[in-house]
């Protein structure tokens, strides 16, 4: 009996569902037009584009900051070279004064006490070999009368220009490896 009831209820449901479908099909159906989705826009950007924009911005700002710092760091050297070219020194002591002023912009006075060795130490090995005779002679000639200094003036000016271009600004490595004064032990 239970089986007959279940079968009867299934048949009844099927026939009822069929009747409902037929009634719905007989009625006109109102169908809306198909609306296409709007085209994908480029805004808002994906997260990757924001990251790329930030990296580019930081790189540009970092480059500008580094360039300004490097430009400011080389200012004493530029001023010394300009003075050397526009107003050539007339004596060896004027050239030495110009070099010392440029050097003191980068180092404390205590690091430059042995002046001639300091000048030589800032150059490459090839330049040291080239200018060693000049520096050795200048050690002695700089205390002579001005008339005896004149033959050495032009080579010393050339040396000063090369030294300002090559040795300044001093690298951190060069500043740390300067020979220190030896005390009495």
C-alpha cells in the first residue's frame, strides 16, 4: 500500500508539473533584451601597477637625491679648479694654499700634516711615479726665494689640476686608510 501511494504521488507530481509547464508555455513570456557587459577599463589598476609606479618613483627620487649630494660634494673641487684656471697662482705657496683649501673641505687638518706624502698618496701608482720627482723637488724649492721657485711653478700648476681632478673628492676608503702619525713608543 505504501508502494502504491508513493507511485501514485510521483505520478501526480509529474502530471501536475506537466500541467504547470503547459500553462506557462501558453502564456506569452516577457523576455528582456540581453545587455552586454561594459568593456573592461584600465581603472582601477591592478596592484602590480601600483608597485611598479612606487618603484619607479622611489628610483627617480633616489637618483635625484644622489645626484644633488654628489654635485654638492664636488663643489670645493669645482671652485678650486675654476680658481686655478681663471686666476693662475703666481707662486708655489699660492698653489699649495689652493690645494690645502680644497683638501680641508674634505678632511680635517690632522690628516694632512705630512703634506707632500699626502698629495702623493692620493694618486695612482702610475701618477705617483710620474710626479714623485716634482714633489721631492717642491719639498726643498718651496722654501727658496720666489725667483728660484719660478721654473717649478708651471709643472706644479699642472700637477695641481691633475690632483684636483683625480684625487678629490676623497673616497671613504682613502679617508680611512690614510697613514696616521706615529707617536713615541
